[in-house]
C-alpha cells in the first residue's frame, strides 16, 4: 500500500512542478510485453512467465528530467524438482504469479547520452507448489521493497534519429518478507535484506513524431538473505510501443 502512495506522490510532484514552471507537459505511454524465463536456486527447472505491462512517463516539455511509472504483471507454470536442503529431490508442479510496481525519477545530463535515476520498486510473487508423490500443496508469498539507483545510455545509429541503441543498469537495495503456508502446518515466516540488479540492452525505431517501437533483452536478478538465501533470475526479450502526447 505504501508503494502505491509513493507512485501517486511522484506523479503528482512531476505534474505540479511542471505546472509551476509554466511549461507544457510531455506525456508518453508504453504498453509492453516481457517474455520471461524464471530461474530459481530452489528448483532445477525453469518457469516461463509472460508478463504484460505499461509504462507512463511525464515531465516538462522544456527540461531534462521526468518521472516514469512502470507496472508488470503475469503468471505461468512449470514442473519442478526441489533443490532446497529440506525437500531435496521432490518433484511437482510450480505455478507463479508476479506483480512489479516501479516509480523512477530520471535526470538526463545536458549534451550527453547518459542519465541517472532514483526510484522505488515493490515486487509481489505468489507461488503454488503441488508435490507429485505426496500431493502436498504449498502456497508462498514473497514481497520485496527496494530503493533504486539507475544509469542509462542511448545513442543514435542513423541520421535523423530514426534508429538508436540503448542500455540501462539499475541496482536496488531493500528488504523482503516471505510467508510459506501448508495445509495443517503453521505458517513459515522469513524476512531479511534483498539486493536487485536490472540490466538490459536494446534497439529503438522511431515510427513517426508520436510513436516508436523498441526491443530489448532484459535480466532481473534478485538475491534475498534470510533464513534461506535465495537467488531468482528473470530474463528474456521485451518489446514495447511508445505513444507520445
């Protein structure tokens, strides 16, 4: 809930500051599709979770900063073989739902292809595990709350700015909370610190003055440190259409 208030606050701050400066507002909306594979240090198999999302960017027309709000949501499933110490070798089905909120303030350096950004991210992951042999059903909910810093570069590769390449690296540091529920057993709670790295490299094609297409390969790695350390890597191609108003 706190993250939703933060997103609303940053958006309101951007619009308010722009109006105060007396400038018109640049607004862009980017629907996107992220075709992810999820590798977890708990399981030997890879889960396939397609994510759909939307990015909204707002900032002053005359200025070198903006605020971007990102949302990604999706679900998928996979077979699994347990690699954790206490249930090693157990097999079954793994269903995953993922929700990712992010608010990012970006500052673009004058006469430079680089930008720096600061933001916050909230990730909610819900998993259902059904064992093949025992039929045991487990539900696990994990929430991550991160503060972020980002660096990005973009460069034109053709005259007229129609074709360009870009790359971004974002690092996050924060906390996580996890709740594992199993029928007939007490809840297993875990919490601690978390580290996140989000990196991508891609290509953008400008269709016209008000729209463009982009494609990138993106990797999001999250390491949690609690009772059981866990590394989860989300990776795959992402495509987006951007409409400018």
